[in-house]
C-alpha cells in the first residue's frame, strides 16, 4: 500500500514508516525517492541521501530507533546503525 502526502518539497509516494518504541524516532521510505528520518516525533524530517533514491518498499526499526533496515524493490537490503545517517548495502542477502 502506498500513500501520497504533500510536504514542503512536494508530494511523496510513501510506502512504509517505522518508529522507536517511544515514538520519538521515525523513519519512512518513499518509492523512487530517499529514506527520511525524524528524531522529534515527526515534527521535522531529514532526507537521508547516503543510500540514494531507490524503489523503497519497507523499513523497520529497533525499539530504540538506532538500528534500521530498509528494502528496495529489485535491489538489496540496506542497514543503518546510526539512526539512518549512513546506510550499508547488504550484498550477501
């Protein structure tokens, strides 16, 4: 399922969102776009360009929001151990 929401930069085709257990840290993926993160309950968002624009389909988070994993259609699994600031392509998956 995807949702289109308007942001200050324009509409996005959101596919998945995840949060830390307390809801402070959020991460979302948009199709043929970037990963976006927030550490303020979604009040502000940061475009994470390290993994590039991809056909993202899903993202998940550890309970503290530090470890993230995202998948892209026809691509690899990507992981982050710093709340989404940097991403590592998991080519062995």
